[in-house]
C-alpha cells in the first residue's frame, strides 16, 4: 500500500493507517555533489516507453489483463454514533461517577462550613439525587456520543493519508487510465477505503468512466460534498437535545426544591420564637439546596458545549480538506477529450456545443418555471379580484337595502305623524264649529270681580 507524507515529516515514526503498525517515513535522498542531474527525458524514460507503445499493443495488453468485477461496498455511517453503545457507555460512566462521589458523603452531624471539595460535591448531588443523577446520565451519554464521533473523525483523518491517485498510473485521468485508478481504489485496505474521501472519489471516477464528462463528475462530487456536510450537521442533533435538556432538568430540580421548602413552613406555633427560628432555618437550607440542581445543570451544559463545538469544527475542517483535495488534485487531472490537440478544434467545438446546449436547456427550464409561476400568480390575482368584487357588491347591496329600509321607515313615520296631526286639527275645528253653533245669538257676559286688598277701595 502506498502512503503520502509531507516532506517535513521525513524520518518520523508513525502508525500505518492500514494495519496500525509503526513504520518510519524514509528520508529524502540527498544527491551527491558530483552527481549530474539527469535530463528530463532520462528521468521520465518509462513514460517515454509508454508513449512509444503502439495502439494495437495497448489493446492486446488490455485484453490480456482481466479487469476485476467491481461491485462496490456497503458504506457505513461516517459521522453518526451508535446511540445504544453511547447509552451503555453513559450508564457505566454514570454509575462509576455516582458511586465514587457518594462515597465521600459527609456525616449528618458535620457542619457544612467544614466540608472539603469532595464532601461538598457529594452533598450537592445527594440533595437532589434523582434530578442530578438524570443530568449526570445525560451528560455522560452526550460525552460518549462525542467520543464515538471522534473515533469516526480519526478514521477519516487516517484515510486522508492514502495515496488514492498515484502518479505512476498516469499524469491525467482519461478514458484509457480511469479504469486503473478505480481498480487501485478497490485495492485499498477495507478498513480505510470506506471513508468520505475514498467514497467520493470512487463515485466521481465511476461516473466519469461511464459518461466521459468532467462536468457531470464535478457536479456529482459537489452534490456529495453537500450530502456529507448535511450528515455532519444532523449528527449533532442528539447532543444539542442533551445540551437543552440538562439545564431544563436543573430548573425542574430547583422548582421542586422551592416547593418542598415552602410546604415545610409550619405556622402553628408562631408564639414560640425558637420553633419559628427552626422553621426558618429549615426553609433557608431548603432554598439553598434547591439552587444546587440548577448549578449542576449549568455546569454540565457549559462543559458539554466546548467539546461539541470543537469536534464540529474539526469535522468541518476534515470535510474542507476533502473538498480541497478534490478541487485541487482530482478535478485538474480529469480529461474527457474536449481539448485533445492544439490543431484539432472539433473536440473544442463539441465541448462548446455541449456547454451552450446545457446552458440553453437550463435557461429554458428556468424560463418555463418562471412562466408557470407568473401564470399561477395571475390566476391567484384574478381569483382575489373576483372575490374582492363579489364582496364589494355584497356589501353595497346590503348598504343600499339598509338605506332604503331606513328611508322608508322615516317617510312612514312622518306620514303617520302628519296624519295624526291633521286628524287632531280637524277634530279641534269641528269642536269649535259645534261650540259656535250652540252659542248662536246668545250673549256672553264677562263680569269683572274686584279684589279686596290693602290698597284697594271699597
């Protein structure tokens, strides 16, 4: 198996990513002072021999070599941890932690001012053991998930040391050499080839072998990069849930402690000062212990937040390294024959026609989608305008009917009042006529009565 190493690591002892055994990176050869530097043609003599081989000989060699059957492999989850294994690790760690901590529980008659650190912590956990115990399980469960994810990240980092695209197979990856590169990937160790980098490169090369199109391979690897990034993001959902639940459980423990302390108030013996002081001391101690659950939850949340963000950054950096390798090493070496020779423009024209056709097809698709959206918006606008006009007509008809009813009622009331007034006036006139008829020629005498008073005359 071939491995890659930076020049500054020459001479160091490292572990093989394939078999996990120690090996020493060889030193770079130092050329002698009197040794002439070979010319470029002599240095690349084996490449010259390869070019001098005729095409029939190449076809005969390809037929003689039986290509292995490629069936791929089942890809394991590169970032999500096994929740049940993490739960088992969390249960064991929680039991050990609580067992060691509660062993330092202070005696009941020992004042709290004389507690040491372990006795103080044991007293804090013992005061709200159900809530603090559950928070401890949540914390170590989340830590176990981060530990399993860290092991997966180390596996991805070890896979980055593989020489996935060796230079001795060819300077560029084209239709003739892509099969050799894929066969080389299938020959990598099983424990390392199932990684993000190897899987992405394998899929890109297999697509390139089938379609002979660099753009399709680049699109596939870009989409695979988005998928890997989404996997890494969603793998932190359980840890974020624990990060939310731990302080919430601490607040729940505080509320339970406060309610218990308030329920312990006894107002029966208010005249006894000593009894009242004892009750208040119990309440104050209960209130002090109630906030210990929140303290434990906040400390656990803070301790969990730092490794979670550090691991997330490390995974993003690993994914960025894989993207950089694909963009800087793999894609520049792909050659689909679009630019085969300096004097032959047929390949260039084919590539240009394909690019223009693809862009035109994409433009037409976007234009059709935009037209469909415009038609849909216009249809919705017509529906809204019709509904608005219908509502206006309904409201106008209601208002017109109401105004007509009000006007009719007002006119009816006015006519009724005028009729009553006319009837009353006619009745009065009739009564006056009757009175005048009865009087006839009679005379009406008006007698003036003289008043008697202090200033009147007799």
